[in-house]
C-alpha cells in the first residue's frame, strides 16, 4: 500500500509539462507565424497515425490478439504507437490485460471505483505497487516477440524521433518549425493522450450497457469519434477477442475498417469475430435481467 503514494516523477512531469509546452509553444507560433491551416492538417494526419496505432496495434492486435498482421504493418504500428508516448507496447499491453482480468477490482490498474481522476490518469502518476509487479509480470508471449522487444528496448528514441523530431521537421517543411513542435507534436500528443485516457475513465462511467452489466464498461458513440472506434467499450469488455468494437453499420469504428481492409489486401489474417447469435443472446440476457432484477443470469462470453 505504501508504494501507491510514491509519485512517478517521470510520468508526472511528462503529463504536466506536455500540455504546458503545447500552450506556450502554440501561443508563440500564432504570434510569430499566424494561423497556418497546414499545421492542423498535418497534426490530424499524425493523430490518425498515432491513434490508430494504439487502437489497432497496441490494443486489438497485441493486447487481445484479435487478428494477425504482416511484419511491415506491425513495425509501422509499433513505431507510431511509440510516438503516442503511452509507454512501450510490452508495458501497455501487459497492464491492459490485467485491467481486463480484474476489471473494477482492487488489482485493476485503472479501477474506476477509485474515482474518475484515478482511472483517467492518476494511476499513471504513481509508482506501481511492487506486489503487483511480482504477481503480474510482463506478458510472456509479448516478451518472446522480437519486434515487441525491439520497440521496448528502443522505446524512448523511437518515440522522440517519430513523435517530436519528425513532426517538427514536417512543420519546418510547411514553413514553421515552431508550428511543427507546437501543433503537430505537443498538441497532438496531449490530444491523443486524453482521448485514450477517456476510455478508461469516462467510458466506465457514462454510456449504455447493451451487452453486459457485469462490469462498468459502457458504450459511448461520442468517444468512438475521438478514439477510432474504441468508444464501444461495453461490447469490447464483453467480447474482448473480437477485432471489432462497433458492430453495427452505423457505428464509427475506423479501427475495424482498417483491419478489414488489411485483411482484404493480404496484410492481416485470422480476424476473430464473435457469432451474431452469441451477441444476440447477450443482449437478450441483459434485457431479461432488467425485466427481472432478481434473476441470476450468467454473463460470461468470449
């Protein structure tokens, strides 16, 4: 318990200083260069690259093994996943698996029952209890993956080059090195950070629960817009092996669309998909439970 109160100064300073850097640098960028739409177009492109690398790569490919991908795809996802500055895949994926195994319980790293701020980013600001490190070491399958270990070993230089130096260079080519740092690098880093964090916080507090009420995860179409489909969180926690998060035609899930497209051109394979009958059965169980609150209903799915 004592370890929980020890601040992780590296994470705390980074999560505190990046928003400050984004604000200060943006102020001087606008003051010196004026408003440059090209910076925001480039920032959007980097947001897509980094956000999709977290959603498709860190999350669905590696953490849940919802599909398999060709080596060039894996490499690209690991590089721009690092550029999102959310730690190496080895650490991110291992933590995420513990979250699913112990969702809403004491051992859940970002347990929503400890409050919104804790689930959003508070858990990142303190050092992980040593007992958790011993009980839940890094995932063995990830430790055996050469690409994952390459990214883990060189995480910091990869992140800095792809996440700060490259955006700064793009900004320079567009006419403003300062704009590249302010908008394409730091503002984008902050935006992607908190978009991802909201899945752990807001999507465990606000939304609908059509597939299961045995956990706090909720579907939020709004958050899906900012996280490339991750907002359909109730579905994901109920059927975590499915490569999709949004399953209906009108669900905004670019992560699903990208994986499907990669499969069609031979760059992805073995896409896992829960049968429609299983999903329908889950919805029926939830509806029955709502009609009869005292009815014991088993809610364990793939």
